[in-house]
């Protein structure tokens, strides 16, 4: 059997998470222990430093919660814990799963990341400065520890979220098809910058935009200009050179911590620990991730409206009328989906916590997913959406016959 306690974990910057080499982590509770394995801050002969040059600069269209996850870069059980809310990301890539209150809003993310160095605790020298009192507490099970931070990845990250909304709140026609559909999502290049600059131009009469920038290292950015946004993002290469760490090891080591590499505590100490967190199979992990992502997606207001308009954008006029029977039917169905999704989310969270502590088994997780598939079946939802489309098209035809005397 394979346990998460035996796995290497890579964590982003977390709320109340690890912050430096030697910090202790409990993967069962998904929390720091609040202690450090070493007597002091590691530097000089107690660390190894390896330069790296990993670079990423891309534009992402956040159509789903799965798109928002792309910048967080977590895998396996850690991704499941993030979606379940057991851990919360902060810093540049903080994961926002809040509801979109507007069906006429689209979200883009401009993501910039550069890794500069990997700093690791030296496999032998670092043992010379172990905190013996902490080691004894771990050995005597006074501290429940599964992992410690053996490595820190230095660099810089910037995430700029661009929110595009129709100025006319009653106009719920498809923004994506009108404007965002022309953008090629992926690596940033001159064409992408030119396409996005439309929102800065005088031609943009129909859309409001809001730009929010988060970064590590922190830089103050207050702008609503796409051009200025790109300029500030690209300044991060200069800013990161001002942040120097582990100077006893090398004066050329630049960057701030952006990821933490955690390894099982038994790799550094001469004793094993009690294990309870069995690794999930790839299928169960995939199924549960997909379920939690879908639950988050249907929490967004206008989820069904978007699907209906994707099928027939001409129905926007009818759906924008809150008094229409079709609009009311869609709103009622959306609310039911949200309520059902919330119930499954709460049940999943409780089951996952029990599973991590060996108080529940994998069959409970499988049962939740099977019941979810029956109650929130994608085929049934698609059938319901097509019913709304057919109803709307029937009303459109009725109005055309009545008001324009069209013969059929």
C-alpha cells in the first residue's frame, strides 16, 4: 500500500503554510506543525544551491475552475485538498473559487512565472544543526509530523486578472464570441497584446474592464490599462534582482520563495512514523477532482444562461427579461443545481477528512461520486439546457409571427 506520508509534496505559498527550510508539515491535517526541524535559519554550508531558469508567460481564459487551477500548479492529493478548501493559496497565484455574480462577465488571467534557484537542506551538514528537542518530540509522538521542507524554489510570479463585463447590464449576449474569441490563448506574444489592447482603445464602447494584479515579490500596481499592466508585469525581472537570499551561500542567489518541496520526515530522521493517509488511485483522484470542479462551476450565477446562449445567442433578448417565464425557469434550475452541488460538497469534505484519518474508507468516496453522477448527470443537464433552447426558440418564432406577420 502507498501512503501520502511517503510521498514528496510541492506546495505553493499557503495561508498559514510553510515559509522556510525545515518547517514541519502534517499531511493528514493539511497544516503546519508550527515548529522547525533546525535550530536556526539554514544558509552557507548547510544548504545546496542550484541555479535554474524556468520561464512561463501566458494568457488564460477562465471558463472553468480547472482553468483557474493552471497557475497554482498542484498535483495529486494536494490538488484535491485545494479544491475541497482544506488548504488555501495566497500570494501571486491565490486560488479564487468565489462565485461569479454576473452571467455577462468573462475572466482572463495573464500569468508570469520565473524560477531562479532551488535551495535544498544539505543531506549531511544540515543534520549538524538539528533541533534535538523537536526531534525528540517527533520521536515520542508529541508532535504529529509527516513532512518537512527540504527545498525552496526561488523566483517570482505575477498574476493579473482581467474582468470584462458588458456596460449594459441587460445585454447578456456572448462576450466570448464577440471579442474574446479572436484571442489565441497560451504564450504571450505581440498579437495577444495587440488583441487585448482593444479594451484600452476608443473602439471599446460596450465593455468595462477591471484589472487586479498580485505578485511575489510584492509590487504596487494600480492600473486599469492593459498596456500598463503588461509593462508592470515585465518589470518583475528587474525587481526580483533586488531580492537576495542565502547570501552566505552565494551573492548571486536572487528571488523569493514561490514553491516549497516537502519530503517525508523519515528521509532525514532515523525512525518511521505512524501512517494513515492512503494514496487514492488515479481514477478516484481524477473522478473526485472533476466532481469538485464541476460543483464550483455550477455555483456561478448564469451557468445555465451561458450554456443556452452558447447554443443560440439570439435568445439573449428573452432571457434578459426577468419577467419572462423562460428566465424564471432557468433561474430556478440554476438554484437547484447550486443547492444540490453544495450538499455534495459538504458531504465530500466530511468524507475526505475522515478518509485521511483512516476513519473512513475509499468506498465512501466512490459512493458519493456514484450518487453525484446520478443526481447531477451531465447528459440530463444538457437535455434540460436543450429544452430551454427549444422553448426560447419557440417564443422567438411566436413573436416574429405576431409582430412581423411572417408566413410559415
